C-alpha cells in the first residue's frame, strides 16, 4: 500500500511523529512519502535531542521512502 503524509506544521512533536509513522510504514513493507509544506520545510532547524527529526528523515530516505518539499 502507498501512503503520503503531508506535514504543514513546525511543531517539533508533530513533525517528529509524522516521520516516526512514515518509518513504521516502511518497516511494515509498504511505501511512504512525506511532503513538507509551509513551515515544516525548515524541519532541520527544529531538530533537537528530544525530537531527532533529522535522523528520522535520513532513515526514511535510506529505507526507500521519498521526502518532498
């Protein structure tokens, strides 16, 4: 199954959870793409130790998912 997750928030917890779900989808053998819209395009700036967004984004791409902005 194919999934597209649209992120349009710059809330770190929201962005982190969206990437976590995307990676879970890929781990289950399905296809996942993440589309960053509006303030979420700056996801790298809201990365923190509590919400390691950059790591999850890198994992998404390495697992074969797509990241669009």
